[in-house]
C-alpha cells in the first residue's frame, strides 16, 4: 500500500465498500486492501480462482499510418513487428535511460492500444504528445472510457470458457481477442462485449477483461458469481502484492520507477529488444549492457521480524547496503517476502542483511 494522502477514485470503490472491503491506496488509486481475510484471498489465486479490480490503468490509442514507426522509436521493445491480436511489454525511458513508465502495446488492424498507469497519466500523455513531431499519428487518451478486471488461478481458464466460450489455450501470452462475457455469452442481448488479454502469472493462464466503464459493475457481478461457483472470490491488494512477490514480479511505482534504469531494475531481458534499432534512452541502455554490470540492482528478499515499510534501510556489517522497495506477508508459501536494491558487494544469493526490525536474506532473482 502506498503512503499518500491523495488518491485517484476508481469506478467500483463504492461497490467494494458496500460488500465489506477495506480500501487502501495502491498505484495511486482507491482499491481494495482485502475483503476481511487476505490469507483466503491469496488461497483463491493458488487453489481456485481470484477476481481482481485492476482499475489503476491509463489507456492510450494510437492511429494513423505512422503509429508503429512512432512507438517503435520511443519504446524499448519491438512494435513494428507486432501482429494484430498480439501484445508486448516495453518501457518508456528518458534521454538519461531512466524509466518514465511501463507500457503494454496491443495491435489491431487499424490501431495500437497502449496500457500504462493512471498515477502517471498526465505526465505520460505530455511526453507521448511531445514526441509526435513529423509523424502522421493521432494520440487519444481513453482512460475515462475503459476499465479492467482480471481473473487468475488454476480455475481461471474454466471460468473464461464458461462465461465466453473462449479457450485461453489458443492465445499467446499478452495475446488478445474480442469476446462476449456473461451467462448468455453466445451473442445474445445479455452478453457484455470485452477485450480479453491473456496473462499467466506464475505460469498459470488467466485473463484481463478490458471493458467500457459503464459495463464494469455488471461485469464484476458476472465474474464474481462465476468465481464463487468455482470455489474462489475477490482478491485485494494485500494478497495480490504477496502473490506477485512469490512470483518474483516487480511493480512499477514500487519496485522500479524513474529513479532506476532498466538494468538496475532487472528488466533488461523482459522489457527490451536489442535488435530493433534506435529508441529514446538506447545509448544509455547499450552502454550499461556493454559494461556488464551496475552498482545497484533489484533483488528478492526474505525477511525475519515484522513486515518492513517501503523504503526501510538495509545494512551489512553496520554499513549502508540498500533499501526495501516493497514487502508483504505471504501465506502460500508462508513468509515475509519483499524486494529491494542492494549495492554489488551485498547482493549475493544467501547474504543476510539487517533492517531495524530483523534480517533480510537475499534470494536469487527470477527476473535477471
């Protein structure tokens, strides 16, 4: 949970409060902490199916004949080669190679649709607009038009099949398709039109539903009923944060931001193409790549004691060694897990550091 006095209101916040959820601020937005039992909610994601409100996204549409060339010149991954129905994850860097945003791009025949974060929406829109100079591209901010819900866990594919008739096994990761969701999902009037995106956190197929904002509440009800039928239910961000730490997945705004370059954040394999040609910040990325190492790097940690606060200092032999970015209590498996940044001398696997409430042991990262 982010420590901030301000937050962005989200479309389903009143629905969640009425259902008994405790709300918090996550990704700068008003989102559920839990529905009373974070342990049970993490169990849903591991043993049945969890329903998640992901209304922290910003959405941008790019049209025009130069849209692929334009995005390819500012994002770190291949956009020109993106086929219709496919998606890719990238970073937007500044000229100094620091991370301004994490962005996903989805291609259709006449549009590139980008998904990022509402907490950087205004700044991101300004940067994206600035780079459009001679390109024949139209940028449209569609953040107020759409919302996102997600299902994940071993029963997620079965829920998808039940509600839409669609088989997730036919999609590549980040592939997308247009479907109708609901008990009458065979095209009748009761169905809700959605764009679904395949995601496989922890290697298990799940899906996000991108839907018109006015359809969010009806879709939430449909998905909630279906997850309940399959032994699951809603999952708040206390459990989701723990689940992502178990999976070794860093979060933008928590575990990496404009304070880091991609190699420090451990994103140089997952988010960057080294064959696509020039993009903003590429010179720094290539320089760091050729040097082969960075002084400070993101690591995964296991803690003793209580759950440390974001930003807690880490020491080794009473010397400053780094800091914690995010930590959470996990129940599947049990333990206090987190991420942080450590200097080179302190980040070998198995190294034990100290923080004010206990110890932090370095585990080998799965994202490097």
